[in-house]
C-alpha cells in the first residue's frame, strides 16, 4: 500500500465494521453514479464487484479503509494481493474511507485505455 498511503500503518477491522462500511460505500457509489463527468456510465451494479479491504492508520492517527472494487480477476491471487490495473474502465474503482470520521474521502473510478 506504499503507493497509496506512504506514512500509513496496518490496522485491522471486524466483520461488523465491514458491514457498517457498506452503508457508506452504497451512498458514495449512488452519489458518484449521478456525476456524469467521471466515466461512471461504465460502472457495473455495485453487487457485481468483488472487494478488497485494507485497514490502516494514517499519519494523523485516524483509521482509514481503502477498498478496491473489481469485476474480473486474474487467478486467485486477488485474495492475497491488491489488484492494481492501469485504466480498467468500469470494472475497477477504489474508495477511501476515513473510518474515524465515518466519511468517504474519495471514490476513484479507473480511466479508459
């Protein structure tokens, strides 16, 4: 995660926290779908995506969760390694939550090659 959060430290999260995060994810995704300036027309229904959650503590001591969404995989390594792609269209996007503030910091749709 060094490329995303250079000063962050690994953290953990419970199943209940994952479930709670889904409410924030759903509202951010729905809001982003309304923004036609971000290639959102390419995005799949939210249920179509697999997810990778990475919990961390940022350099201000706040808990954050980085969530990677993707609709296709390249083998089973996605369960152990972050799926990182260039572009990827509507099949890949990320959300960064500030868990301490219960707030979505950013939703990052991937570009089109």
